[in-house]
C-alpha cells in the first residue's frame, strides 16, 4: 500500500533579507505539514502574511531558503520548469496561471512524474455572485477533489458570502499569520468554527467573526 503523502511540506523556510554588510530579515515564513490525500483546503490571512509566498513555494515558482516541498513524493524544485504545471498549478485572481522563474538549466532537473497536476492553488479568485457562478466554481472544486486532487482556496473575506464559500466546500482550514517574533506561521483546523477560536483569527475577521 502506497503511504506517500499527496503533499509534504518539510522544514520549509523562506527568508528575505536586506542590508549590507549586516543583513536584516524583512520577512520570514516557516511551514511544516503534510496532507495525505485529496481535499479542499481553505486559506486565510492578512495581506503580507505570506499566503502567496506559500503558494509560490508549493508550485516551485519561488525557491525556499531551507526545506523542501514534495508532491506525490517528488520535490517540486527538482522538476523541470516547463513541466511543473504537470505537478501543481497556481491560479491568481483572474484564474490566470502564474509563471515560473528559471534559476537552473533544464538538464539539471527531473522530468515530472505525472501528466496532470495533482495540486491546484487558487489565490483570491474572483467570485461573480450572478447567474449561479459561485455554485459552478464550488462544483469545480468538488470535481477536482473527486478526481484525487488537492485544492487550496485562498480568500480574503470582506463579506459573509466569502466565509459561506469556505464553509461550504472546504474540508480543512489554514490561517497564515505573523507571531510575536514577526515570523509567518500556519494555523490548521478541521472546521471554520475551530479556526475562529484562535484569537488572531477572530481579530482578523473582525465584524465577520460571527458569520457562517
């Protein structure tokens, strides 16, 4: 029986620094988690917390300072650039795919182990509230899950409907936040209600904390 997790984020660190000769850290993200199988994961967090950076690290569009990201056992940063969309896809607000930054020649990298992406990351997609569009997109996310895919749905809630969307379709929830040391970390919960129990989440949601 294959026990390889669908997604393994292992000791992941992304650090940005400025200054010379003594550089100072201006941003740091740390993450360490695994997701064994398909599902839909809801992601929230304040602007600048590191949500997009996390997505770029998972899809290989951004190189980590330390650690690795494995999808189906394959290190995404060892996959050839033009083949990474066979492993993971990152969609921004208008559902356009984000491109990859080349840092090494292709001959130094591996071929993708699959023909179709197993992880799909939607970065604050636009939701048209007319003509059943939300229902269409929720069905699309469910269909990806039924096909064995892992979906990340990142929203920045400013209306109750955004929490309704997350509550309706997501199996698990993540909140990206900065701790007391200003390091961005991840909080996980199996329900939106459980996630709201964290003080940082309720402060982030503000007037929406009682919704959904």
